[in-house]
């Protein structure tokens, strides 16, 4: 029996969701099973390749909904979970008791833990630390920006490693460990430990680059680091550098996309009121009310710059409007 688990790639909650789902499935659904893990990334154009849904069962966790009949399990907590009204209607009609959605949850991992416990008798307590840290990291429940940027906890170091995964096999090799081992022990694994020192140095460099690039006006930060290899930068650095900010908009680039990241300061002096998911959806992106993103093709750099500028102007206008 082969179960293929598709998860939000380069994301701590995505990897943890895949880990928790596999543990839950093995304990409560079927024990004699072989798991295959496959990362999904938000990108311009089609998000899914149906030919990849070739397991005996196929699950998607912490990622958008697919109405493919080959998908047998689905868990998500993003406000922008559905690519179309037709997909949302398809989900509403589903009677399988295998597809679950609740945007109120801080992390998809904690959502899977709750559903597994309440509906299937699963005991998530052996991985309680993993569930706790996915909530902290995905919902930015750090006490302050300094804690989020200094990254002392094992989970935060693992997040940095996952977001900068060196190859496509790295996270699939990590996922089974997340399901079974303490986070501090995972950091000592021989395929992980050597990655940390250079990543921590890169983190320090990124702080200096963002210090130079980030501009804060009307409570909104804007920065363009698309000429740097920094897509996996720590998203809290802008708020660490500009604690008076409410929102941030950042432009970054990787080999396959130009990304506009839109966020709100978890420690803002004023409560963020703009729904960032709704803004990102207008440009084909999505996310949560407090954080979202838009992916453009690498040849659409000009469109990404235009979108980022429009969003910055909208957010700055919203802040000025509240002051008025």
C-alpha cells in the first residue's frame, strides 16, 4: 500500500503536517503502508500535475484544494484554500469524512492533530512539542521580534533549514524524523547539522541587506531583494528593524518565481485591520488575513514590481486613513 502525501514545501508547518498525517495514518488507518512525500509550491499557473497523484491513496496537507478524484485526503487552514468557487462547492459536497478545512486554526499541524483525535481516536501527545511549535511559527506567536529573529529554539532552526532546503530530497528525508524524534535531536542528524552554521551566517548577512533596503513610511515597509539569493529570508527581520511598522511588502526572486510577500507586524503599535489574503487574491495569490503572498513567473518581474507598489500604496493609504 503506497500513500503519497503532498505538502506545502519549504514550510515548517507543511513538513510537520505531512509528518503528523503519516503518523496518524499509520496508527489509525493502516499500518502496512509505504509513504512517499512530495512538496508543492505556490507558483504562477497550474499548481497541480494530475499525473503525480499516482499513489494508492493521495493526500494534500497545508496546501490548496484539488477537486481531482485521485485526492482521497485533504487538510488545510489557509483562508485562500480554494482556487475557484467550483473547488469550494466540490469540497462542500464531499461526504468522505476524509477532507477537512478550518481557517481558524493557527497551523495545519494542530488542525490535523485535533481532527485525528476527535474523529479517529488518534493520540498526538507524543508529538506535542511539534504541534506546539507549528502554532508558534505559523501564527508568529513569539513574544517579540528579537525572539523571532535570534532563532534560539530547535524548531526555529529547523524552519530556517527547511526554507533553504538544499535539494528536493531533503524535506522528504526530514519528514519521517519530525513524526518520531525530538526536535533538538533532529538538528544533530548528519544530513542537517552541517547546514546550520552557513545558514546562520547567511541569516546575519540578510539582516544587513534588509537594513539597507527596507524603507518604512506610513506604517508600511517596502523592500526589493530580488537581485539577491534571499527568498528564504526570515520574515520577521523587517519588523525587528522597524518596530513602529504595521505592514510589510517584500519582493524576492528564486529560480522559478518572483514572489511578493505581504505581511503584518505581530507586535505592531496599531492593530492591522486590512485583510492581506483578500489583497493577494486579487493578483492570483492568497494566504491568511495577516500574511499572504503572490507568485509571478520569473519573466513577469515588471508585473511583480507593479503589484508590490500598488499594494504598498494601498496599505500606506489605509494607515493614513486611520490617522485621519
